[in-house]
């Protein structure tokens, strides 16, 4: 899973809608912090979307095996699922 904790900041140039930027500044928003947080969220979303696509067959095979054979360590469970 991508982690972005304590990563150094790097200056960059962005082209933003001038009206949106002006309103954000009027509202006292920290544009860099907001963009950084939203970009990190979108990167995580796309990372997991790609991971799911790349691992779709393996997940399907595992689910089929569990449906057919049950969970690998089910006999060691100390609880029972309520029905």
C-alpha cells in the first residue's frame, strides 16, 4: 500500500482555475496542503483500482477455492458464526 508519511515536499508548478484559486485563498485555505491531501487520496484510489485489476484472477481463484474447500484454518476457530 502506498504510504506518504514524512516524505519531503517538492516545489512544483500547477495550473489551476483562477476563480477557484482566488476563492480558496479568500476562504483561508492552504492550497498546497489541500492539493497534496486530495492528490494522495486519488493516488491511493487508483493504486488499489489497478491492484484489483491486476489481481482479479488470483482473487477469483482464491474465492472459488474457499467456496469449494472452506477456509484453510476453519477447524481452529474458537467462535461460531451466528446464523
